[in-house]
């Protein structure tokens, strides 16, 4: 991977991270809203190779863990996103029609955001954290799923273009 | 060749997973490097968050208005009659007025209890992605904020300072699932533990099996040793329903928090509290019933016509 690719990718991820932390968290969107950074990371991973997906998940997870609003254990999101980043890119790579179809990508990323949150939840339970009532957790997961389904198709063209520009590739999304 | 690439891929995945597990272990063991990293990130982000709070204030108000649509509709009808220039001025002023109102309310409450407080602006709402309820305020260690200080607003308890950075602080809201506070019932002085549930309601568990609690009872913070993390007497919430399960050792009840955690703009951090417990002096006054005008109508029946008079006509 060239220096140009690394620096451009890192800058883009940092930009989205700051956008999420400084602006999107201010909006107080209904039901807790969405994490643009998480969606962006998983979209990026879905377009990458499995190794790059895992690396992307690792870097993005570290950034989420560094966020002051993440009350969990440091490294928890890193572990979750390594697994989900690898999984989503591995799944996408195995089925070419998944990667080339905007609908399947939307479905894949939306479900991945949901699964990432469920895995995070399970890890929190294993680490002995209080998570609230079943109804509040279920509501949060459901609303998060709906927001992801709404945001992923909007973000996808921009992410795909940025990915193509940085990786000198050409996707059909 | 392909096998070699596959092996390298697996090795990379294993290395990454081990690294993340290593980080988790370090954090659980309380290694200061991790805390330092988070502090550094927050210090770098605070100016951007403050800028974001200023820029997005009208947008945020819009989202809050959408949530409280009924109230907004009546306000909109009132505003529609005014011209465009006044409208924009009003919108700007509404944001400032709301903050001022919240500030005044918090200062009133603090003044009544003789708390020494520092007011702060909420610059970020925590990420619910991690199933936590937090906010970030724009004051930090530079302003004398320390961990475990009580945070209040005009309605009562908001939460407690969890982490302090140079120019900002992270507050755990009372609605956070990990939040626990010792409370007492105003008047009856029964005590219990109130737990956050991740919603606008909490669950109270009484400590004494002889005590009883009623719907409408007001809960106040019991206070902690040296007033940290909780100063005594701060209104917390009101009992909305009581669980009288037959087999339960003690009574439990649902409690609605006085504070609305969705529309926090200005909060106050209690820096110091007097040695004297304010007892029940901070209990919010009950709303006065609006007198309903009654109209008494006396109906005097007219004399019914006699059969003779009908016949004569």
C-alpha cells in the first residue's frame, strides 16, 4: 500500500471521525441517531479485501475507543470492528454480485452495523457492564438499524467514489 | 503462492485480535497510558466540539422541536403572523432565552440550597451506540471541575462528573444503566437505591421492608460522604408506579426523573455544598390547581297550562 493511499485514507477517516464527534453527536437525532463513522468504516471495509477490512476495522475501532463518549473498555470496539470488518469484506469478496449491487451492499452494511452493536453488547455483558433494560436495548438496536438503513444508501455513492479515487479502482456502485 | 498470501492474511487477523485483547487487558488493569490517550483525544476535540455546538445550535433546536411537535405547532402559529426579519431574530433569541431560562433555574435551585456552582454548556451528547447515557460539558479541570461532582439543572439532578479533561468533562447521566444513587423520600424520609434504566425512568428499591411508598412521592438525593459524588437534598424524581409484588422482600417503584435529558443546554456543576443538609427545602412546589369556573343555572318551571284554559282557547 503506497504512502499516498495510507495518508489519504487516514485523513478521510479522521475527517469523518471529527464530523461524527463534533457535529453529528450535537444533533440529538430521534432515538439516539446513527454513527456515521461506523457506517463509513463498514462501507469502506465492504469494498476492501479481507485483510484491508480487518485493518480498517482495527484503525476505526481504535478511534472509536479513543472517543470520550465511548464509556466501554478501551479496545472493545477495536476487537468488534476487526471481526466485523474482516467478516463483511470476506463475505463481499466471496460473492461478486454482492459487491457490485448497491442493494446488497446496503443490506450487508446495515446488517453489519446491527451485528457490530450486538457483538459489542455481548462483550459488554461478558465484561460485567450494566446495559439497561431489555426494552431500552431492543429499542436502541431497532432504531439504530432503521437509521443505518436510511443513511447507508445516501453515504454509499460518496464512499464508493472516495474509495475508487484513493485506490485507483473502479467500482460499479 | 496463494497459500502464502492466505497464511499472511490469517496471521494479520490473529495479530490484530491479539492487539485488541492486549488493549482491553491494559485498560481493565487501569494502565494510565490508555487514560492519557483518551484525555489527549478529548483535549484536541473540545475546541471543535464547541464550534460544532455553536454552529449546530439552530439545527439541534429544530430536532428538539420535531420531538415536541405539539408545542412547536402552537409556537409556529403564533410566529407566522410576524414578518421574516422578526422571525429570524426570534429564532436566534429563542435559543439564547432557553439557555438563560435553564441557567436561571439552575442558579435558583443552587441558591436555595447554598450550593457553590459552575454553570456549563452542553457541547456533546454521548454516543448511544455504546448503550451509555452521557453528555460532555465545556468546563474542565482548568475551571476547577473534579471527578465525582454532582451535576444539576433547574429541575434537579442530571448526573455526576465521570471524567475530567482540561477544557471539558464527561457527565454520566442519571438515566445511564450503570448509575446508582441513594435517595430518600421527601417528608417520610424512607431511603432506597435508585437505578438508571437507559430511559427517562429509573427504578427505586426501598431498603427497609417495613416502609411503603406511594405514587407521587418525591425523591431527593441522600448525599454522600464529603458531598461526593452526591450533594444532599437535590430533587431526583417522582414515583409514577409502585410494584407491590407479593413475594418481594422490599417495595420497588418506577420513578420519572425531573430532568429532561433530551433537551439539556445548560447545566451546573456543584463545586461545594454547605455543611447543613437542605433537607426538603428543594422539593419542587406542587402545581397550583387552576380554578374551574362553575355556573349554576336555576331553572324555574313555568306553570303548566290547565286543561280548562286549553279547552277555552
